[in-house]
C-alpha cells in the first residue's frame, strides 16, 4: 500500500485539517484494514500533563459500546505524535447534508433518534458530549448515523477555554446554564440535540444571529423557535418537542435524549395538525436561566471536566510603578472578540464528566403541550443607568474592612479603561484575560457603555491594593454574555505559568472558580512570599463587577468585595 509511513500505518489521504491536528485515511498493516487516523499537533506530545490526560480520556472513550458511536481501535504516540485510530466512516456529515436544505420530518427524526441512542449510552457511563452539532454527526449511504468526537483529546491552546476543566462547545447549540457558569450535565446534551432537531427540520439553527453576542442573548432570553412556523410542512406537534428539549430550565427538559427522540417519533406519527399562532408554550419558556443542581469541541476533542476552585496573583509591592502598575495591565485590544472568533472557528470536542444523581430532574414523556398554560415569564430587571454607577463602588472604609487594613485611600479614580501600552504584555497571549481589573485590552469591543472604578492602597509604602470596577452594559443578557466569554478566557490560563513582560517576572496562576456565579482566580510570584492577588468578576443585571485585590496572604478578599458590590446592583423590574 502506498502512502507515508507512520509506525505500523500508511497515511494515504488527508481528509481534513484543523486546530487540533489532521485526520487521515490510513492503512493499518497489522490488521490489513483501512482506518481513520487523527494526528494531534507535534508539540502536544511534549506536554507531560497533556499526554497523561490524553491517554486517560481516550481509554475511557474507547470503552463506549454503541453502534452509533465511531469505535476507537487504538491510540498512543508514534514518532513524537499523539494519534487515535478510529473506524473510517464513508459518507457525509449532517451539516453537509443540510446544506442541500431541510430534511423531511420523518428522516430528521430517524437521524436524531440514532444520535439520541449514542448519547444515552454515553450518559449511562457518566460521559457528556458537550458538542452535539450537525458537523459531528456522520451519515453513511443508508442514513445510519454516527456521533463522532468521542476519544480525541482537548486542545491546550486558547481556543480550548477551560484549562483542565470543561471545553467550550459551539454557540448555536449551547444551553443557557453552560453559557452562564460553564456547568454541564446530560441535560445540556438534551438541549443541543433539540437544537439539532430544529435545524434538521428547518435548515437553520434555532437562533442564527448576526454575531456571537446575539446568539448568546437568544439562548438566555428568547423562547425556543417553532419549526412549524419556519416550515408549514413540519407537524405542529414537533413544536412542543423542540420547546421542551430547549427549555431554559434544565429541570423542565426531557430527562434523557431517548425521551426526546421518543416524543419526536410520536409527533411525526400523530395526526398532522396545522400550526396555531397562539399556541401556548410549555413550561420550558423561562426568560432567565436557572442554575443546574449538578456541576457541570475542529473534529474530535475529549476533555475531563472538573469543577475547579481556588485563589490567584500579581507582582509584589517592590515592583510597583506609578498608578496601577502593582497589578500590571496585560492585553491587546479586541481580545474578547478574538477569543470568540477562535472559539467559533476552531473549538470542538467531547468532555468526559462524571454525572451525579439529581432528584429534581423532571422528564417530559409526551409530545403534547402542557395541559395548564405556563405562568408568564417574569419581567426583566430595569437596566441600571450610568448615574447609579458611583453608588455601587465600596467606600474606603468598606474596602479597608474587607482587606483587614486601616489606611487605604483612593489613589486613582477611573472613568476610562486603563491601558499598559505594550503589544505583548504577557506570554503566552492566552493569559491576557487574567490581567488587572478594568483593562482596555479586555473590554474594548465588548459593548460596554460606561464605567466607574477606583484604585485604593495605603499611601507610599502600601501593603494592600484594590481595584474595583463596575461596567455598564446595554442589557442583562449582554452582561451575562461578557461573563460567559470571560469564563472561557480565564480558564485558558488556569494552573499554569506565564511571563509578565511589564515587570519581567514569571507568574503562577491557580485554578479558576465559577462558584455561585462568581469568577475568581489568584496569582503568585514564586520569588516572593505571601503576596497574592485575587481577581473576581461577576455580572448582575446589566452591570459587570470586576475586582483585583492584592496583599500578603490574600485569600477571598477579591470575591468578598465583588459580592458586596453586586449586592448593591438593583434588580427590580
């Protein structure tokens, strides 16, 4: 067999290339069969931690035994390249099929039903896919469906947003609870599968949007769309199936993917009803997402999801310059936008997550709409106006109390973003989002309308320092969307070292926590003892609260200050 030698394999045809490597049609000389070989980028084999995780996660994924999951034959390392050997599926992915137009309802349901079985088998083993979408569903010439991306390791670059935690999926299919706090369980896959069902029926994603922010906002605020309105050939009974599967509250969704598929099958076999404009939605339509009670993908991506909590750092007092340089600003304009683009273009993968039982999960076993009309959704909170921002900041007395200090005063008020003036203030660049609070490179292009901020410290030789910022966004959904992208950006630099080019020092970051809707992270300089800075960020109503608290033996002071500020943000309608 011709081809490029690779261990016992011959690489014949390049099938695809992306951010996480290449997929080749290959010949396995040991078994004399044609297979698909996924080759990860060479540099990943030099990362000992990554290699360990890759082997562990590939082994777990290889244990899946479902006819609708592409089997993994082998995995390992050859000539300095990590690889996965999978069955080669001849056919097209569902995204390519949908480029020809929507599917007939019965065909759409048959495909979704097969994917549902694959997901259900994974969920029973405690695995959550987290990137269910048409491009991850392969169809052979007989419409036999395979769910791919079980068993390919998660990337270590900035497009894989959660460090050793979860991996971000694809915005058009991402459930509200994932966007808000990165939390995930099997019901997140139910939501994504309902989105895929809608797309199969209509040829469009549920919330297309002109940009990522619009998509995120829609997942939070817009009711699930009705496929029978988009296409009159779709049975109206499927509206209820999509609505229940895409419920904002995870507890209101189908408990399993097979329940969703069963309801969809019942809908297409029931007598056809005409769409009704005043159809009342089931109790899935909730204007704001409810946090789940359980903790929480280019082709093939696997990651072990882990909830992380802990503190993080900035340079010690002896590195200070004028203004706010005790926490060196780090970043590039448009960073958040760049992260979003990278995520949309490159991110794909599967996340292994150990499921926990939930007594609160409710299942909807019928495609019939709820007998009782749901209560109207609560009105959204009245947006905070710019005039109220100053009153949200803590007073010097409150800051001193939070930090255990006595002489901290306002050193610098802020009404504009701070910029460090460096093109590359930190290396590698994925650590830029963990710079100081309220910095221009992070917030430029985010859509915020106004801000207020203060730097507080003791005069002259300070031993404590705090940045507190409140930033006004056009809506609560826009603020929540910024929180979501911040979660991804922070996690990209969790538990690693980076070089602070402002002060020419190495910094060590800790894990990122999203406990109680509050982002937090701490950094330390290994050359100093006890000096720690904690970042904390949260969103309440249309306000983002961003805090950096530094001092000797700092623990949760940043979180405490941010929580006190957030508590002052009004949320009444």
